[in-house]
C-alpha cells in the first residue's frame, strides 16, 4: 500500500471523535441540523482514508468553473497525461473543451454541477447555503475518484474549493497544489466593494487555507512576490504560454473560417463579382484556377478582442475608440474600413450588445460571435490587430488572451495595469493605452498604412515572429516537472 502520510488509524479515530465534539457544539448553539452533516463528513473521511488504493501516476485537475473556459487547466491535464499520469479533470461542463482533451484516453472528465442553492431568503443565507451544498458535492466527488497523488486546483474560484480540497488531500494522502490565477476576494470586491464583510471573509479564507497547500503556482512574478510578502506563501511562477495550436493561419484556413462565419454573420460576406460561382468573403477570395485563397484588394482590417464580459473589462473604452476611428475617416483620414470581432460569453454580453446595436457606423462593423474551441486559434491567426481590455482586479495576473494572440504573432493594444509589462513590451510587440482617446490614436497610427509590410504594425508582427517565445509544453516541462520529480 502506498504511503499514507502522517495519518494513522488512531488519528482517524480522533478525527471521528472531533466530528462528534463539533456536532455537540453545534447542538449547544442551536445549529442541530448540522450534526448529521458533521458526523457524515467524518465517516466519509474514514472510509476514504482506509478504502482507497493509491497510484503514483494518478492526478486530479480541479476547477470550480467551466472546463471549456479554463484553458490553463486543460493544458495542465494534457501535460500531466504526456508524462504518464492518468488525469481526472473535474469541473462544470458548460463549454466544450478542446478536442485534444476530449480525445485523450488518459484524461477522464468528471462533471460537477454549478449549484444554485436556495432561491428565497436573505442574500447571506442563500450564499451560505450554496457554499455548503457545493462543499458537499465537491467532497463527495473528490473522495470517490481514483486516489490521486496530486490534486491541482485553480484559484479563483476558491470558495469553498480550497478548504474542501485540502481536507480531502489530508484524508487521502494526496499532495495539494494551488494554481493562483488571481485572488478571488478582489474579483468579489468589484461587485460588493473591497470593504464588504463577505469580501473580507473571502480574503481571510484564501489567506488562511492557501497556506496549507504542498505547492503553489502563480501566473506572474508580481503575484509570486505578493504571495510571499503578504501571505507567507512560497510560489513558483508558471507564465501562461500558448500551446502549438496558436499560430499564424495560412490563407486557405482563413478563407474556410470566413466562409463558415459568413453563414451567421453578414459582415464576413461579400457578393461575387461577375462569376456567380466565385467564392468570396469580406477578406478573401478563392482563385478559380489554383483553388487557393488570396486576400482581396481593399480588404478591411480585422480587429479582434476576446472577453468573458465581466466587470474587470470595460468595453465602453473600445466602443468609444471605434466612434473616434469612424470620425477620423469622416474627417478625411486615409484609413481602412474596420471589422471588429469580439468573442466570448459572460454576464455583461447582452448589456454591451444593446449598446452596440445603438451605434451607427459607415466604416466600422462589429459582431460578437461565440467560437468553437478549434476555430478560435484560427481567427486569432487571421486577425490584423488584437485589443485587450482586461484590467486585473488584483493587478497581479496577466491576460491569457494576449498570450494566445502573441502565439499567433498578433500585435496587441492593451489597457495599462500594474504588471502588464511582464507580457506586453510597449513599442516592441504592441502598444499600451490608458483610455479610449489613446486607443483611438493607436488604431489610427497602426492602420494608417494598412496593409503595408513596412508599417509599424508589420514591425510588431516581425518582432513577435523573431522572439521565438516558449510554448506551453516547454515551459511546463522546465517549471512543473521538476517539482513532481522532486516529490517522487
């Protein structure tokens, strides 16, 4: 039997006894309904500890969110599987994950439900009830899966997953790894305000339970320093890096995607000129003799942004910049027409779609499609310029969308925040702006000579091609594999 850590049968007996003591305390405070819960959890701990068979090559990757919208955790799963681990990927099944994840025989997806909790009663009571229900579900799933040697969990969201996952790891003898993408309490603060009691509790919770992990990963050196300085948590920086699927798209692939998108979005269409059988899009046409794609003359520039439509991205900045861009052309500036594609799903999407529908442009078109996982890299690899409006709630994480754009050698205009310089190098691989006026001027500058190969935009693209940045697999092997090897 594999090493069970510091837990022994006597300690498990003490755990069960502690459950009954807690139950007694709850009875004394009037929370008698929690007694069965406490006892049941203690019994489940004993059952899981004594009844599981360990394997050094089992791993669990956990995200208390949509797996399909958690690319970094999918990449972790793929990397673990490449090194012989059988991976259980636990999370919500909302958006379809990457095909390479679905087709991987060593990755098993175990879905959990996005618990809604109660729909009546005071807000705080409903929130607590949801946390309790989510804890029960998560505890049940984690103690039921094949015993992992590692549980790698994304934070945020970390409430209640940090405490529950730590408890299960202690009981089952697994190593607990937290991958810090941000601080959950700072995201809650965008909605409730940083001084709200719930936000303060969440901050204490992350700080307290975050210290119990065996290893910690984070996405920037700034976060690594902050974790060490303020919470005494030692972390290893694993920068987001693009996997090999993010690359410049060849014209034939671009054309096929434009034809596909034209079925639902008219701004990708262009009627044939002369021959009605000619296959044309707003950007490309198919050469009838060679059956290969080429750019059409006087094509519009393709501007791309992706978003989760949350409070930490203010898209009114981009919309105002597009209004200014339209005005530049109306005032006589020689600039290309602009097709702006904003991809993604999220709570504020309908709000911004309403704002977009109120806008009337002649030279700018906007659409907000949702793309399949396989189409997103192709669109990034087809675009002329990317825009990022991600403004970190903590100031310590970096936008993965920009990482993917750079993988496709796509220059970026990104809004400024504290640690953005770790990714975007101003005047080298893109530009950094602070407001809509500055963004509008940057669009004007970068697209002034479009599609010239001697423009500043083309220079940025060449710089990205020549940078030879690390890909995810190389970075993971250099950074994470040594941690796992040292534990072996």
